[in-house]
C-alpha cells in the first residue's frame, strides 16, 4: 500500500461516491483506478484491430501436418 495526499474537489468525490455507491474514499479511488486501467487496456486492444494475422493452421503449428479431418 502507498499513502498519498491528493487535492480533489469535494464535489467531484461526492458525485463519484454517489454514482459508484462506494462506501469510502479509498474504495472509490481503487474502483476508479481499476476501471480506468481496464478501459485503457480495452482501447489498446481495439487499436490493434486489423493489425494482427490470426489466420493460422493449428495442426501445422502443433506439428500435425498429416492429420486429415
């Protein structure tokens, strides 16, 4: 854990706590940070759309070239 002092407008904290139903400021900040991290990771994955080639043959990849279905 890390202790940090932040200057956040009380009105902003109050609105965020109401919307999130967080019981404490610590819970609110933790939830907000976790959601932000998820959103950024999702955006990075979406940005990769069309840049990765998933057209792979699993049998060849696994060394099963002789397998016929």
